[in-house]
C-alpha cells in the first residue's frame, strides 16, 4: 500500500479538450469528458442519481433487497433480479462514478483518446490501424455504433493491461449452499500487440502475429495441484487459439481440442473458457452481433476492492447457508448497451445466444446471460470492477492506482450451482497479484512455464 501520487489529470484533460475542439471528432460523451474529465454534461440528472431515478425510493448507501427490488427491476439483468427476489442476494448502492479515469487503467484511457479514429476492420474482419498494421492500444472503437465493434474492443484486451497475473480464490457451491470445491489459482495474461507500458511498444518484436498469451494454473487443493493450461491466441480472429495443458496424472504436456470451450476446466466449476470477460472466444467464432437496447442499469463498476482485509477477501451472504453471493456494491450506470451474439463456429455448443451489457462510458461488460438451445435462460456471469484505491491508499500500477476486476459470480440458472471467484493479494506458494512487470512471459506463459508450474 502506498500514498496516491499526482494523477496528471491536467495533462489528460488538455489532451481530450484538444480533440473535442477538432471538427466534431468526438461523440457527445467524449466532449463532456474533454471539458472536465467527467460525464455529467452527457446525461440528464435522473441518469446520474439513483435517488433521482427512483424518486427517492433508493439512495446511495441503501441495500437493495427483496423488500425494495421492484423499484429497480428495470435496472437489473434478469438473473440478478431473481437472485435478489428469491435467493436473498443484496446489493449495496453507491453514487454514480462521474470521473472517467476511475473506470479503466489510466494508460488505456489515454491511448483510447490518442488513437481514436485510427481503427478499422480489414478484409478478414480483424482490427487494424489505417495502415493495416495490428492495433496500437486503447479501445479501437470508443464511439461504437455496432455490437461487433464493442466485442472487438473487448476481445482485443480483456484486462486492459499489457501483462497481469491475478491471484484468485474460487469457490464452487452446491444448490444447497455448501462449498464443495475450493481452489487457489493463478491467471496470467500478456499482450504482444497494443502494448502501452511494457517495452517495446506498441508491438513485441517477433510476436506481432499473436493477440494474447494466457495461462491458468491451480495450486490447491492437492487433487488439482499442478493442473495448468496455456492459450496462445493468433491475431487472426477467425482462428482458434492453441490450447496446451499439463495434467498431473499424465505427467506431460498435451495439446487439447481448442473448440471445446463450453466445459469447466476443473470439477465443480460453472465457469467456462468461453465466459472469460464475456468474450472468451475469438471474435468471429461468434456472429450475428447486434445491439438490441440501450438504457440505464445497476452494475458493480466501483467500490469492489476490499483493502480492509489484508488479503482483499470479501464477505458473503444470501442463499441457503448465507454464503452464495459476494458482498457487492452497485451504482447507476447512465447508459448500458445491450448486445446479442450467437456461436457460429461451435456445432455442439450448449448455448444458442448470449446477451452482454456494456457500460457505454468505458465499453466494459457489466453483465452477461446465456440461453440454452431451447432458448431458455442457462447461465449468468456478473462481477465487480474497481480502482484499487481507498482513503488515500492504493495498490499501485506504476504511477497510478491499479484498476481491475475484484470478484465474479458464475451461476448456472438451471442447476442452481454457483461458482464465486475473487481477486486477492496472495494465494498458495506466494503467488501474488501483479501487473505490467517484465518477465511474466517466461514465468507463466510458455509450455516450459506450465510444465514447471505443473511439477511444483
């Protein structure tokens, strides 16, 4: 923990103001951001205040419970609404975040402004610069008008950092609320293109044909210790990643079919590879992208970090045993963009479509539900993001407080099984949450790395 340094806010405002003055280059939201770094001028008061929206029925600091959830039913995705109404889930309400720099990593937002208007799709449907080169960083379509543009930006950079290692605690619960499986796992991501911090930028020499290196490795319980997987994503979003895995009982690395992305990696989990960041598959393995609605929404986009616990762990509540849901904070998101997509490259997918809500301010997913092949609700995926800063202290990412996800619910509507994940400071074997450090590729993101981790 360290004191927060100067955020260089003046520099950012000067840059956005320059763009706002330039011949209508920015949409109205970004004109508001350019004026003072906040979104206030882009939305009416009733979309910036939950108290105004509900005519005083709900205020910041209140708990949304079964007793008052009907006042905000239209602001919740359907599974969350049912969880509050029927399963005892509660949602603490916070004021709407108006400072755009609290909703993404600082460097990512700067690059989004700097590179706005430079992205296009090539003849294969991949995001490239105007010169036809791989993307150079930030969201390629901050003023997206098509669903495929929203999903393209999300797929290009999940966590919005050049490199991350997340230390994760995962709990898988039965319908009766019993924790049947508990895992310590690490999740690593590294971007070889669109790099903003790690040298060289924006491309890692010799790796320009790849979009992402990503691995997951399990450290506990003993029965799964050493299980490790490595995904190597081509830049071409029509091609599947290469998927390698080390399973302790085989004692060697194997290559797995990479199109089987609707199966849990470990027993008890309701989380699939396809679920990652609501865009866990290459962009064009899904299709029929469309925007089907816009409107305000309640979602966990801030206040999700728990610095009061030395390991950042969160309390739980609700469900049969009082431990089905994380203690979560939500706020009124002035504009959420509701999208749909269908899996077009998966002949045996158990999913017929997914619905994903994007926060229009930062283009991040704030909720997802999937439907089975009969068109019935199947599963949901929701969580919290946060700037890791509170009361003058922060977990730092270079010159600025770290921004990331904090906790996730992956719920199977049909079986009533829940998987909860939280990003913590440290897990087994001293694995800690880290960001943008050199050496992460060699440590976590090669076949030798997962072999080494598998034999810990």
